[in-house]
């Protein structure tokens, strides 16, 4: 029989000798009997993030396309950690699941933007320990500035690509990570992924082209007029799946995917019709 105290190479050599000597059946049976390491199921972070933004604003408990299996794995893990009741394991990342995930984030020591209930890579990886792996991870990148305003590198890259598609430079009026800068923003700029662009000097066609370009690369973007609020003509854009989004910005992503305008009146979206994508989906679609 094979000496199990030997190295892997030695055991392989002895096994080959036994096969040649006519002991092949015994060796193959022993190999087949060895337990194989079970692969962990995978949580698709891109799908999970979209569900975490979209599902809480839905009227019912509809499941975001492609996200159900990943959300279910996360909900099961939250149940095991004592943050979610088992009856809420349904593949719908609604407000109850979001509250439970925020509790998990706080248990890890996160606060502020790190504990809104929107999964980040680190907290999701920790939750999945011995339960699931994380595929297609999403991160906002590092903090930086653009035109003197605070942003993260993911948002800046999205703006740069949208500017090329629009064919005209953007002028930033308000950046990200700007709590209490503008009370009319209702907290949407408190976190990452959010930007306001000047639209006063743009023609109607240029405004439409800019909003279209921003939507094509993964922003929920709308043209805002003085008739909608106490502000000048501008374009408001929020980066889908930015893990640093404030809670109010997350709700605007959900509103965008629901075909609404992202304002308190929840009116129908009156912007250009564009296939809704995330930044990562856009990058994969480029030739």
C-alpha cells in the first residue's frame, strides 16, 4: 500500500509502480475515496450592489434580475450572524435586509458611509468567511480631487469617459464627500459617486448629449431646471454601484431604475432613454 508519510511526488511514483504491477484498481479506488474540497458558492458583488440600491424603493418584493442567488446567500449569512430573521431570506434586498446589513457593518466597527447597509468589499468578504466567495468585486478607488472638488477615482474615470462621449468639457458645480455644503441637495452629495455639473451655458442639444453620455457610462443622471427647485440649470448625476454612496443617493439610484426623476415628487423620468448600466458593465461592453 502507499506510504502516506511520504511526499506527494513519492506517493505519485509509488502509485505509478502499483498501476504497472497490476494494483491499479486498488489505487484508483483509494484516490476516488478521498473527499474533495467543496467549492464555496459565489456572491456576485455587482448584482448584489444593484439590488441593495434598487430593491428598497420597489413597491413590492420583486427580485433584481441576476441578483437573487447572491442576495439569498448574503441573507442566509446575516441570519447565521444573528442580524436577520429567517423569514426575510427571499432574494429581495429590501429595507429589512439593508438594516440587517448595516448592523453587520457596525458590528465590524464601521460608521458613517461604511455602515449605510450598502455592501462594501471588506464587509462582504468578512460576512462570507467559510460561507461564500465574492466575485466581480467593486471598489470606489481612492479619494482624489477633480476641478478642485472632492471625488473618488472611479467617479472621475466615469466623468472622463462621459466627457468624451458628450464631446464637450464638463464644469463641476458640486462634488462628492460634501456634507452640509448645499441643503437643497438633501444629503445626496454627503458620500461618493455624486456630482452636479453646470448646464446654464449649454444649449438644449448639449444638455441632452451630456445627460445621455453620463447615463451611458453608468450614472443615474437628470437635467435639473429652476422650475423644479431653488437652483439654476444643472445636471445631477449619481454613479450606480459606488459603495460610498450616501443613503439618499442610493435611493436616487433605485428611483432611476424604477423610471423616476429622483426628486421628492417621484415624478416620471423625463430624461433621454438609455440602456441602464453600471460603470463595470459599460467597460465590458466597449470594443
